[in-house]
């Protein structure tokens, strides 16, 4: 169940900088780019962050020799032909978040099946084939669109298009005041069979000390 809210995509992308740098290998060069003006969307911020992290891990897997990985946000105008004649898209302005890599890329036959549940080109035990289908489901449930631009040996760009918010300014959420976390010497066992969820949980716990 999604809990859509008004969110600033620029702020979300910028806030993920430290988290993503802690997740990806050292041979991955992370580039963050945001629009000069606010990009305010209506979406579930937690699910959107999870979708972007999912794409980041996919991008890392596609760059076994390293390379540049970029996460960008912008505002874009789409019409009936913007994404291709066979894609049903409602005309208008959208918030766009793109995750782009310089990896191995996908041939056409793989690209056309990338959003299918359980479809994967990874070795057994290396991927469930659910990552991109979950991203697709989240974006479509949010009344948005998602596309993949990919060329073998050049790289891949996955673009999430989310409806712009008409509610005005982003409502800043305040957290209750709390003292410093005391600890950091404990042993914590994280048990999770999904590598993406496990990595996210470990990174979050380490960030909390």
C-alpha cells in the first residue's frame, strides 16, 4: 500500500548521496545532479528511495570493471509520442529521476523483457528477477511511467517519470528531538535472503552507529 506525499525529488536525490556511496564499490564513480529549480512530485518517498537503490545495485552489477554511475532529477514535458507510439502516456509535465551507468548494456531482446517478473540474466542465486518489475509496479501504481534506454557496451539509463504535485510547497517533516545514540560496540546479526534488502538494512544500521 503506497502512501503518496508531496516530495522534493532534488532533496531526495541529494540525501541519498552518502547512503549510495557507502553501498557501491570503490571503482564506481558516483555523480549526483539535480535541477536548478525544485522538482516536486507526488509519490511515496520510501518506495521511491527503495526503487532508486534497486536501480543503483543493478547498475553496479552491470559495471564489473567499474565506471560512472549518475543519479539525476529534472522536470520534463511528455506528450503522446514522447516515449514511443506504443506506450500509453498521459500528456503533461512530470518529475523525472534517472539512474544511468556505463555498464555492459542490454541487447534489444533483453531490454524488451526487463520488466517481466522473474526474468533475469544473472546466475542462479545472484538475482530474483523481481527488482525491475517491482520498480515498474511502483511507478505505474503512482500514475507514472518508467523507461529503459540501453545499448550493449555503452550503458543503461532507467528513467522514472512521476506526476508533478499541484499542492504547492513541500511540507517539511520534523522529527522529534532526541539525544545522541549511545552504543556502537554491539554485535548485530542481520538475517535477510534478499541481497538488496540486506545491504540496505546493514547500511542503515551502520549509519545509526
